[in-house]
């Protein structure tokens, strides 16, 4: 599970790096008036990361407190 | 409550307002930091060791205390900046924030309800944001598009900097990109740095209040802390991005080793640094994890929207250096009048709520090390007192936060990530090696030139974390 999450985390960060420094100025492309860089870094990637974490969160862990 | 405690340690005012300041400044780090605000808790919820064996380590207590000292200092320095920004003495902001944190953490009944301060403070911050958005008449996306389409960031007629003048809380240098007539409002000593045909000359300017000087494109003006200046309406704000397009897409097409190393440095510092801070108190249930992540998303979203409205309504906050503490003044600038001042006051209270909740969370972490010895209060008072005294001198709050996170990432982060139990001697050796590499990166990077070296100096966890990790991997016990 940790390996899968580590891979997903790396992919999310790599996506942002691609938009910042990748070819064709992809990050500057406007979607609904806002740049793709802001959409991805500010909305899509954080929400994806949170959903992925909840999906991979082990169910039935006993409370420690 | 576990989820609120978890969030209190992460969503401090320096992180939230610091991310907003990076977004406002228009750097490529802004969107990355928004992602890291959420990735930090995500990583702490899923990765690392679940058992608390590391707490037996003799390295955990001093390093956690040092990180707590830096985190508290960052928060108090921010309140010093906020006080300076509203014209009050710096020490007053520091002492009030430290006093509130101390009172809350030693008052026994507060132990039951302080974790609720985090969602309450975020709710209040969102309500203030809604009021600013209502006053602007634009939704966040429309405000972003409006900022991105500006030809320049100029002083507006409503700006206090063009009417009675504004005060610089700290010393700095302004760089002018067009002719600008600047009027002194205080009898300070300024430096006029003129670059002409490859030669640079520095002249002292000692004006009487009301005296003016005209600066040309490329000229720089150095000012002392507390200096007051009046600028011209309609002129570009010195220090602001060239245009809205430069603000919106500052890094697109950017490349180079320095930028890449900076990207890695931020990611490593905040993701690995979150483990030792958050992992021990991570919610054990999916519902708790969902609440913790929802709070992180709420804080990240607030920082984004706040930065956009600040760039839309308050371009004069670009003046000099963008400071996180200055962004709390947005309601005064966007709404204006007594309601603007009231909303600023409400926001400062919400920011204070985040700080004292974080302080209470840190006190709980520190109390673990006392092991029933009865010295918990003395230990906490000592740490908070040291942070208070240190914060009376101006420091950059964001730099202190990065230092604290980097220290954790270089020493305790790799320990928290290892899945197998590690002998105490190996823990001490790995943490010591990580700390030494962290110190070498911090000091060496700043002393030597070059973009990559400077970035290593700013994010020394780039050296410290891999060094500690490699030491642990090499020295870990292998199954027979």
C-alpha cells in the first residue's frame, strides 16, 4: 500500500513539474479563464491526493487512543 | 477530536498565510505549496510506522523540542509582522500571541475544547473571505482572470501609499521599472543605488518630510525599517510582476537546475517533514482521516482564494517584499471603511486561533517526553519563553517554518518512515548524520554562489534527509 501511495504521490508531483517546466507551455493554457497550472496544483491534484488517501486508508484499524 | 488535533499541528497560520503569500507573489512555488498542504497529511496518514517505538529514542525529545521552538518562533514572528503592519509596536503582537498561547495551554478546561479552534478559525476565515468576495463583486475565477489580464500592477487612488504614505516594517530595497517621483514622509536615511553603463554608485539621501526624489528605470532605493514614503498614483508598484500575464504564468517554460532543485527541496521538506510531526497523532479511522483532509483542503482553498483577491484588490502589497503578515490587511483595502477594519480584526482573531491551537498541539507532543516527571509545565514554559524572546527581533516567519520542517525531514522523518524497529544507537547515528548534512547544506549553500547552491542553502533537507535515510538503510538490522 505504501509503495502504491508513494508512486501516486510521485506521479502527482511529476504532473505539476511537467506543467511548470514541460514543453508547449501547457501550464499557461487557460481552462474556464484560469491557467492549467492553477487548476492542477490548486484543485485537481490536492483533491485527487485526498481521495486516493481515503481509498487506500486501511479499514478496520483499531483506535490507538 | 483526534482529527482536529492532527490538523492543529499542520495548519498553522505561517503555513496558511505563507502559501497565500507565495501565490500572491506569483512564483511557481505557489501551486506546488497548495498541493503540499494536502500531501503532507496524506503522507502522514498512510506512510510510516504505526507503532510508537521511536519514542523510546533519545534523539526524539531534543529534536522535537528544537522543532517546536522553531515552529512557535515562526508563529510569533508572524504576529510581530502583523502588529508592525497595523502600526503597532512589533513586541506587542509577539507578547499578545504568546500570552494567549500560554493561557490556553495551561488552563485545564481548555484541554477539552481547544481542538475545535481549528475548524472554527477556518470557518471564520472563509466568512471573511466571502465578505471580501462580495465587496469585490467578482467570483474567485473571474478575479483570477481579471488579475491575469492586467497590463501592470499600479498604485490606485485609494491606496494609503499615495495619500498619507505607508510605513515599511522592515528594511529593504525597491527596484523601479519606470520613472517615479517618491516623496519622503519621515526624516530617514535612504540609499539611492544608480546603475549607469555598467558602473553602480550609491548615494545617500537624507530628506526632510515632504522632500521628493525622481528615480529612473533600473534605479534602486534602499530604506530602513520604519521609513515612510509616498508614491505616485497610477505608477507601477516597485517589486510587482511586470504584468498580469507574468503573474499568472511566471514559471511556464522555466527550466534549469536551480528551479528543479527548488521544486525537489520544497516537496522533500514538507512531505518528509510532516511524518514526525503528524504521524504519531494520525486519526486511526477513515472518518477521522476524511475530517483531517477536509480541513487541509479547506485551508489550501482559502489560501488560494485569498491570494487572488489580494492581487486583485491590493497590488500595493507587492511593495518591497511580499510578507505573509501583510496579507491580513486585505479586508481593510478591499472593503474599506470601518467594516474593512472590523473584518481585518476578525481575521486576525481567526489567525490567532490557528496559532494557539497549534501551540496546544505542540504542548501535548512535548508533554510525552516528561514521562510523568511533573516538569511538563516548566518544559513548555521554557520553550514558549525562548520562542517569545527570539521573536522580539524580526525574522522571516516562512524561513523559520522551512527550517523547522527541514530539521524534522533531515532527522526524525527518515526514522518515522522506516517500517522496521531500529536500534537506538542506529537512530542516534542516522539522526546525527542527517543533522550534520542539514547544517552543511544550510551554511555551505548560503556561503557559496550559484543558483543550485543557493537553493541547497534554502532547503538543506535535500542533503539531510537522504543522508539520514542512507545511514538507516545501511545500518538497519538484517533478518538472520
